[in-house]
C-alpha cells in the first residue's frame, strides 16, 4: 500500500514509493592488545583468573588472582585490580584490593591433599558486578574455598567497604549438597532487568582431584542491592552424563530468561547450557551446545547489544576453541590444550553462533568479556609464551592481556553498530556527548564533509530515552554521509515548556559558535518532538531552514493531554488551556509562515496516539491559509509505529537534502 501525498501549495495528490535501508557504513576494524599483568613482575610469580567489568560511568575495572607461587589454585594469593577511565587504553598501577594478613584457618581438604599449608592465605574466585540502579560496584571473593565475603565500591573501584562474611548463604545449600569447597564465578556477575543481582557459584565435596571434585553448579542472588543474599536451586548436578560442572558464566536473554554457560569434564567436550526465568529457580534440563567446544577451561560471556536500544540482539562468548593436545594425549573427559582463544557472536540469544574468530591462536586460557558504552568490546585473557609450544605444554600463563576490538573486526566488516551500548546512537560516525548548563546534548559529525565547506545540520527532537534510535538509522546515516551534522538535546519530558525552550536556545548558540554549523537548522520533529521544534521555530524563525515531521504533535490537548502536560508547565490543566496560544504549534504558525519556512510531514491516518486530524492536518490547513508552503503525506492504514513509510521516507530525505544543501541528489 502506498501513502498519499497532499501538497498544500499546489494541492496535488501524488503517490510515492517506499525505499529500503542502504547498507550500514562500517567503522574501520579495530583490534588492539596490551599486557596488563606479567608473570614474575610486581612481586608475584603468576597472575591468573581474570575478571573485568565496565561501571555505569564507563570505568574499566580489571582484576585477577595474584599468586605468590606458581604451584596452583592453592597457596598465598591476593586480588589485584587496575582501573581505566579512558576505555581501556591506559590503566592505573595494580592495587591490592584483597590482601589477607596473618594466620587464617586453612581448608582441611587442601591440607589432606598437600595443596595448602598454614600461613598461606588463599584468596580465590573474585567476582565483580555492576548495579546500574545504584551505580555501585559489588564484589565477592572467597577465602580458602570455604568462606565467601562481600564488599562494595561507590566510587568506581577507588575505595571499598569493609568485607562482610556471607558464607551463611552457602550453608543453606547443605540440605541438598553437603559441600566442603565453595567458589563464586569466577569472572563477573550480572544485574537483571528486575534489579536482581545474580552470581554463578560452584560447590564441591572436595574429595577428588585438586580438592575441587566432584562438583555442582548453582547461583546466589540479592534483591536488595547486595544487603542480603540467597541461594538458588542446583542448576547442573553431577551425574554420569554431566560430569563435574563447575566454573560458570551468566547472561540475561532478551526475553528475561537467564542462561548459564557451564564448564564441565563431561566426555562430550561441549559447553553445558541451562536457563531459568529468574536466575535462581527451576533450571531447565542441561543441554550441550554443539558449537561450543569444551577443552575443560573457563569461558566468558557478555551481552553485547539488545533491542530496542540497538538494532539487533547480540551475545559474545569466548573460550579456547580447541580439542587437540600437542602431546597426543587427548582422552575423553580429560583436559585439552588451552590454545586458540576465540570470540563467538550470536544473533539469536545463544541458540546458534554465527561468527567465530580467533583472538589468540597460541596459548589462551581463562578470559572475561566486557563492553564499553561506545560498543568497543574488551577481552581480558590469560596468554602464554609461544616457546612453551615447543615443549608441548597444555597450558602456559605468562600474561594477562587486554584486547580491545569492535564489531567490524569480529565480523570482517559484515556487521556494524548503529548505537552504543547505552542506547545513544552514533550511526557509525563520531559522536560527542556533552553537558550544557543543566542538560545534556550531543553532536554527531558527518561521515563525509559537505561541499564548499558547508555545515548543514539536522536538529532532531525529542532526544529522550533512546531517541534518536536505531529506527532512525536509514535517514540519519544518509544525511551524515551527505555532510550533515546531527544535533539533539536531552531536556527530559518537558512537552516544550518555557524552560526547555531556553535550553534549546542555549544549544543553538553553542553548536553554531563552537562547531560553526549553518545559521539555519533543518528541524526533524518526531512525535512529541513537534512541540519542541515548532515552538523553537515560532520564537526564532530566522534560525530555521525547514521543518520535517514524522507524525509530529501539533496540539497539546491532543497529546499528551492538558492533564499530563500541565505539571511540566507548572500550572493547572485549566490554566494551561487558557495559555495554549502561547505553546501550541497549531496556534503559533503565523511567524513561521511569514518567514516562508517550508514544511513536510508524514503522518498515518490510523494514528491513535497522535491523531492525524488534530495535528498534522490542522497544521497543514492553517499553514496553507497563512500562505505557507507545506506538504503532508498521509499514509493509509498506518498508526504511530516504526514503519518504512515514516522512517525510510524518500520524500523526507530529498526534502532535507534540498533544503540543507540546495540539492536532492
């Protein structure tokens, strides 16, 4: 079905075809590596078991076990952390955040196997996780694999609270599993959309090898931001098929389910997967993921992007993708060489893995994944020396290396990110976010410069929530490619009240002075953004080149209603009704028409949220009567929805190109 176009200058009725998105403009592939810890340096023999999180403020916290000898998981161990405030490019010096002094009780099972001795305080399995609701960083660690402690940072990992013993949470497992060894993670935990904090754990009877076997997997969780903790159900038991499930990683799926991805020593040599509705109870029957090889080594997993914040759902997974042994001793259920650390990408919530790429072809073992707000992925992993391959060693742990990479590197340019992790879209271009007075704003720079040094710009409104979003990709990417800047202000749900108009004035002054943008902006008004853009234009017609609207609001009484809008104006609904001529686009058209500013709207005749007849149709009728030039394209049968008729509109693209550049080419 094709939309109808009403041209209120020539009163012509013209049909127009829809167009579809062009391929995204990919960024250059990025892969950078740097060593954060090196064995034998800093007073420690070995650095192992990496973990990493990105805080709500974008700080990278990289932590690990710092081992004073290289014998194994038992012995004198501290936890060290390094911080980065520039996206993982540079880091602070290592700092011990868990360093236990004095004589502590030693785990008797380790004593029995001659793994540990008095005075060697084993700190193990550090796990950090970010609370995006409070902005705190929570941290768990274990002592001697028999006690668990919790602490918190409220300043992005600079300082930490005193540790609190939460071993009682694990005692609650005993009716189902009489453990002697407990361990969190390792790597990182997560916060669910509900606010729940969830951390994978594993428990062992400690009678088998290295006092870590046999074992089962579960979770612990907190619903009060870390104040109290509770046990979950046993997620993966130890059976003849699922042998010794232990180190586990976690991710929340797009549908709210929680998925555990589990290491085991099963003969199948594949990763085990289970899911739960709440991350704690009623876990599904374990299944093998045939695409994920299990050399018997910890893996890592992280949510990369999710709809509607981004254009696609994406999950990353990393582990050594290898089942060979250089010494030829590849037996069922026995460890394989920890080499060929690879990153995989899933577009269907872990059902399949469409992409697999080697990050470290040589020795690469334990890892942890994280994602920066701009979409850069981070992988902190154990890397070995190439010379150990000549000795046919199955493992080698010389460094903890940080890799920074992007989607273009991972997919060989076949996929690109159109928005950052926090929902702030950049469309493959350079984006600057900044604070101006008492509000935040952004400028997205063109991917190609306009001819003759021109700096046309599109001012998008409303910039609330995740807008502009991935739904605006088709139009904005093409404008950026033609030399347009894209500008927006996060002024909140103001319904264009007087204060927000002052903020718009400040943004106009800032971007025209600092960036030298054209003195007249092309305004793009989407939905309630019509209130912002028409009021700005009525106040400053000399600053506006044109107005393009996608089902824009023209009447406060129609949307959001006077009752909902009145609080933003600081008046009663009755008082607002008497003032509508000062605030309503449909009542403020005269100065716009006098300035001869061209307008184009696309609006659906089935729109129940912002009805056509009370908004765009009224603007068109009144603007024509005032002598203004306007086109209204009415889309039959379409409502207030993300549809190509609105968001991939060739007439809007041509209109903005003509008005901003003087051409529709």
